[in-house]
C-alpha cells in the first residue's frame, strides 16, 4: 500500500513537470539567425524582416510554429526551393526561426499595407 501511495505521489510530481515544457523550438541565437537569413538569401523573396515580397509570403514576425516551419522549409509547396538538412542544418534553421520570432510586430496604429 505504501508503494502505491509513493508511486502516485511521484506521478503527481512528474506529470505536471513534463507538461510544463513548451512545445516550441528551444531558444536559439536570433542575431546568428539574422545573419543566416541574409546569407542564405531568404531576404530576396521574403524581405529583410520576413515581411514578404514580390515572390515570397510574409514569414515574420510571428512565424509558423517550429514543427510546421521546419517541415515547410524542408519540403515546400509552390516555387520555394527545398532546404534539406544537408544544405541548412537544423541548428541553423532554428536560429532563423528565432530571428523571425524576435522581430517586433507592427504598431497597432500603423496603417495597413495595400
């Protein structure tokens, strides 16, 4: 009976801790991500701050959640070329995602683009 009680108490401690961890990407270096974003040429389609351009959609601020972002970059639809892990490693892609996540959103008083 004591073992069951101890096991139950242990579960009460472990389960909430496991669920408390965020499901998003772990922190990465946003400054390095900005350099990679520029060096890899992402800016050519998506603009220097991910705001979108003539041939690429807006991807920042507030990019897609990490798993979706990762999957899309690896196997995109449309005209975007795929960036396989052999070309852009996961650590570097996480830095790019951190850069896009770090960008401030538009001011609430800013006019909407046309």
